C-alpha cells in the first residue's frame, strides 16, 4: 500500500524533507561545538604546543568520518537509511561527555574518532535521504538546503561556543551545547524520520542512466566527471581541515579573544551555509563545471591572502570569501555525483566521493601541521592555498562540460 502512494518531489515530501533539514542542522552543530575552541583547549588544558599534535584530532576525525561515509553508502541500500542515521546519533552521544572529563589528549582524539563515525553515518544518511525524496528536478535545491542547514549550524555553534568559552571558560560549559544537540537529534530521528528506500525503487523505474562497472574505481579514477569532482572534494576538505586547525592558532598569535576568534572562524561556515540556499538552486540551472572551477579558485585565492594581514576586518572578509567559494562547490559536488550515476548506485558513489572528500581533513591536518611545525603557520597556509588552486585547474582541464557516465 505504501509504495502506491510514493511521489517524488520537494513539494510532495516537504514535511519529511523539512525534518531532515532540521536534523542535519543538529548534525552540523556537533562539529561547530569544536570548531573554535579545540586548538586552544589543547594548549590551555593539556599544554600541547606542537601544531602536528594539536591537529591530530582532525586527522582522527577525518579518517574515521571518511571510512564511515564509504560504508554508509554501501550499507544504506542493505539496511536502510534511517538505521544508519540512528546509529550516527548513538555514536555522537558520548562525545561531549568525553571532552568534558578527558584526563589526557588521547581521550580527545578518541572522542573525535566517535564524532567522525557519527558524522559519516548521520550526514551521509540525510544527504542520501533528501536525494531519494526529491527526485531529479530539484536535486540541487535539496542539496543546497541540506548543506545550508548543516554548515549554518556549524557557524552558529562555533560562535556560541567561542562566546561561552570567553565568558565562562573553555570547559565544561561550551560542551553542554553538544549534549543538547545529540539527545534531541536522536529523539527526532527515532520517532519521526521515515525510511526512503522505496523512493529509490520508484525513481529507478524511469531512470535510464547507465550503471558503472566498478563504482569505487570509476568514482575515484576513471570516470572524468566523477573523479574530477572527487579530487576537488578532497582538496576542499584539505583546506577546510587546515582552516579548522590553524586559523584559530594564527588568531591566538595575534592575541585575539576567544569571542573575536569565534566571530572570524564562524563567518566562513556561516557564509558557506547561507550561500548554499542560492548555489544549490544555481546547480540545477547553470554549468556545474564552471561553478566548481570558480568556487575552488576563489577558495585558493582567499587562503593565499590570509597570511598577509592581521587586521580583524580583512580576515573577516577573507573568511566570507572563502565561505562563498565553498558554497559554490559543496552542493554542486553532490548534485553532479547524483546526476552522473544511476539511482541504485548513487548511495555507493556518494559514499566513495565522501570517503575521499573527508580524507582531505586528515591530509590537510597532517600536511599543514608538519609544514607549520617546520616552516611556520603562514607557509603552511600558503601551501594549502596553492594546492586548492591546482585542484580548480584539474576541474577546468579534465572535467567534461556535459555530465555522462562512461568515457
């Protein structure tokens, strides 16, 4: 009976879609909880000075999230999207408590491994479920709304934790926000989210996109569209991992307060989030290749300017430009992957893309940490900017203008 009533579309499924948008805001908020304060937390609470050691929490987060992303894609069809979303919240529950009571830095790393698994299961599930619900027509808008909710929440919670840390200390009060988010997110998922596998079956009846012979290999290397998007995703999160870890450290060296650090750090994901309300819809109508190229190029240019100023307003402006560049590419990544794969392989291809994309966190943390320790934070930031521009050139010269699945 249920399958006869299934209709694809944003309007037709707006209640369930809106619920998933709200839940993804809670998912994003869990990252925002750490975005401003963890680098300072490492130095003040545990006396860690090495940039590589401080950024080890991002490495742990990136690797576990990447692996969880991949298996979410593979397991979503087998066990259902909702079960993986519930699992994501169960992994998130202990994270703020561990951070509050951590006796040493290894516990912080462990907490970020749990957070990475949680983010992989929860965020990937909400992405896949929204794509399932809306069908092809409004896919870009759907991804824009999804990523807006997640990254606006990252920025908002990053600001809130910075403010709370400035007023009441770096622990435990900022982490109370994470306790609230994880409990409410889990309850919303258990009682109100519905499974979307039947929507995939309905879309597959009328979709004639050719299936890939080897989803992992095609998405990673061979398919020019999918592999170009995948490397850009990796580069995007490589620079995001650097910004996450090194920007607060750079601002601390300028003697900024936690509140001002929180403002600058929060502008980037906030513009990134709000911008996707527009860029997601743009991805339904304009050249995806051009959006990806200019978005990555804009990111790289903004990053290259960061080491050359200590002025608050200049850094705030660069943070906003970086956020807009990321907004151009983030929903476009997912809509391009979805358009270039058949519905039955979409979850696995998105999982593969998100595997490599979020390994960028680990690569970014390791590369920027090592370079910062040897040559200084400014040189590390410059290197990441150059790598981001190189990624934009790969999009320009390798990715075809027209999306297709076999080359």
